[in-house]
C-alpha cells in the first residue's frame, strides 16, 4: 500500500530531523536501523519509554534513565568509536567508511544490571 506511513517511518523522520543537526546520523543499513527503531517502539509500549533495545531494561524509568534512547553513553561512544553501542546512531565518517569500524564496548556498569534485577 503506497503512501501508508508506519510508526517506524514517522519515528525515523522525527529523530533524524532532531539528531542530524547535532551530528548524529542513522546507520545507513536501513534494515538494521528500522529493526532497532521497531524495538524502541516495542519498549515504549512495554515500559512507557524507549529504552535502549540492545540492553536489558528494568522496566523502571528511574533505574533505566541512563539507557533511555538516546542513552547517556551515545555521545562518548560516537566520539570514540563513530557509533553508539547498538550501531543505531553513527557519525558521518562511520557511515561513509572513512573510519575503521570497531565493536563498541558496553559502558553501562554491571551495577546497573544488579539494581535492575532488585
């Protein structure tokens, strides 16, 4: 059905307009990007907020405030590695292949996960 826009399409457009002027771009792998955006919407339905789809959420906004997308780790991840942990947000250089791509290590401490399970 041509002309039908999904919630994922709308989220993509909205976030792109907000984040690109700040220097954060969506991964050019559109399939991966839309898979992650769908997961954000699932988390929003599940928890009431868009927690990072690549991390275990507690279901408590206060406990998860560091991983509400865009998470607090995105900026240092993109600065250091060109990509956030999920590879949803990337730098222009990362998208263009101008920098080497590395796995982004988890910056969230194990303490957060222990608190989440309590």
